[in-house]
C-alpha cells in the first residue's frame, strides 16, 4: 500500500523507507506537492505527531503517518525532549544543538537518556498512536559520522559505540523509530491494511 510520510526531515524519510522497503510504499511530502512548514505547536510528541497528520489530511486528503521524536535526558529533566529539533533555537542547527547538549551535560555523572519516537497514523478518518523507545547513555564528546543530529552523542544500551559509529544498519534495527515503525506495521497487518 501507499502512505504519505509527513516529514520534512530527509534522514527520517530515508530511515523509514529502508525499514518499510518490502511492505509499504512511502510517499514523501515533496511528491504530493507539500513544501510548507507544518505547524508543531503542541508541547508533547503525541500532540505534534497528530498535528502533522491532521494538517496533511486537511490540506491534501491523503492517508498518512508522521513521526515526532526527540532525545530525553534524565539529568536535564528530560530535555530537550519535544524541543530537540530547536534546542538551540530556530532555524534548526544540528551542530549548535549538539554543542548545547554537551555543555548542559558538563560535569553530570548521570548520563542516562533515551530517544523516543511517537508515530501518528491517520487512516479513514481515525487517528492511531505508536511509541518506540531506545534507552542509552550520553557521551562526553562527538563520536562517529553516520546518522544525524544527536546520533554522535548517543550510545544505545548493550553497545559501546554511538548510533553515528554503529551506522544505519544497526540503528535501523534497534532505534526508537524502528520500534515505533514495527508497531505501525504490526497494526496495519493485523487489520489487513
Ligand atoms: P519533521 O517534523 O518534519 O518530521 P523534524 O526534524 O523537525 O522533522 P521533530 O520535530 O520530530 O522532527 O524533531 C525531532 C528532532 O529530534 C530531530 O530534529 C533531532 O534533532 C532529534 N532526533 C529525533 N530522532 C533522532 C535520531 O534518530 N537521531 C538523532 N536525532 C534525532
């Protein structure tokens, strides 16, 4: 089946396309002619994921899903969380976000954090939410070149390398997004969609 993935983040698009290669044909926002910034004014990932799919449904009338995600760090009261993309301000600046996180974590002994992804699906007028979490630790310096944004700072539980060192193949099996996508596909196949 075909589903629009409501994201302007090309890394997310590539990751999810690779995960769903055999099951779902992902249609990008560009492919439906949507170039505008979709408002993300909620203060939860669930709220923002729903805003993205509702926007596409309202303006383009396509069945679609969206991911809202972020890094939640224990020692920072779960920041940057829903504000991960704009942690250091707008416009989005990956390098500045990474540097800000390293700075905020200076001297902190509790390095625990987790990536969380909330996927919203809007299908036949009904909304569904799926969540994926991967726990890990925050490094004290950048390590690795793969992935995007906070990946060089995040070591998933059970590993010694960051997502950026582990690369796409490992990341796409164990990441927060992979886990949320797995739930999405399980739901779709359980409902013969
Ligand atoms: P869309 O809203 O268009 O999907 P976005 O990048 O703005 O793109 P979010 O609002 O969901 O997406 O913000 C998620 C931010 O959380 C993202 O920009 C990264 O900074 C961070 N993030 C989420 N998943 C990540 C991952 O797998 N690796 C590194 N950083 C991630």
